[in-house]
C-alpha cells in the first residue's frame, strides 16, 4: 500500500535534508546510501552513484569548508526544490584552478527527484558568474562596475 501523498512529501524533504547534512559533514557513505545507483545529474551531465560521489569529493577538495545552507524547500509530487546559500573557501585545486584562498558565497537552486526513498535525478541552477567573479576568474567590465557598484569589492 502506498503511503498517503502528504507523507511522501515529508519523507522526500527529509531525504534531501539528510543528503545535504551528510555532505556538509563530509559523510559521503550516507550520501551513497541515499542516492540511487542510476542517479542522473542533468546540469553537470554525469550519471551514477560513483560519479555523484566524485563530483561531491571534487568540491570538498577544492573548498574544504564548502557548506550548503538550506534557505527554502518546496516539495511537490516526487520533486523537491531547494534554495541554497553556498559558501566555501578555495584552498584546494578545483577544476584545474589553483587555490586562491578566496571565500565565496552564492545562491543555488536544485531540483531533486526522489524515487523509492533515494535521489534519482538532480537539476541545478547556480550563480556561476558570481562564483567565478569571487574567485577572480572573471571580472566585471567597466560598464558592469557602474551598473552594479554594490557587487564590486
């Protein structure tokens, strides 16, 4: 017998919270346990539980204090939408970029699909421009500095 709809929403939220807490505590074994073997990450274009663990480990290596704070969460059907505030200090190599020592803070929205109590899919939209700007990889043009002076530091 399937659980009533409202309980599935609560369970799905709880699963996503557990995964985020496990990642924030660097407990990739628990992430492994809560992710489906055929997990698909549509934004970063990888498949499988092992690829997911490698993706997370890459972030931990580059940003040992990487942290995802849940700011909002909405569940509907098998999906859970999460708004995160992401922070971290770039003290390790990341995507070929040598450590900069710079702190980053940016927003990310991720949509998780839960199947049989496990993460089955994820899509993400992150403020990558702000992230790369904070690392010093890109800079605002002079025009952008005039348009967005509050973002220039």
